[in-house]
């Protein structure tokens, strides 16, 4: 069984016992989080699609850890104008393990 959830402005396809990295959540490692914005739940040919979300659909997950993503360099440059700006960014993430999917 799989589901499509929306969190942090992005959509993720999740399966039971799957691990994924989402935008940083305010939860301690080991805590259980619930994703209520379930867009789709499917198993084989049986697929339930929400308009835009499924009523009563939810995905439960356990927080594994928090961390920082890979470093991304930002460079702004204009030739012949003595203009150069360089910055770096590391996005914070939360790694979660999906424990349960319900269609509602």
C-alpha cells in the first residue's frame, strides 16, 4: 500500500516502513507524527484519489533523526560590473519512518 502526502510545500510518495526526508518538523526523535494531508491512497488497481485531500486519510510516522542537507552554493555574478555575491546554504530536514497508512 502506498500514499501521496503533502508536507512542507512538497508532495511525497510513501510506503509502509519506508524512510523519507521531509522539511524540518518540530518533534523529538522517537516521537510519532501524523500527516493529515493525504492526497492519494493506493494498493494495486484500487486507488482512492482525494479532491484535493482524502477525508479521514492519515499517515503515521516516527521521527528517526534531524539533520542538515548537502551544501548548496549560491553565486550571483554580473560581468564587467564588479559584482559578485557568494553564499552557501544547508537545508534542515527531518528523517521519518512511516508506520501506518489509512485511507479513512
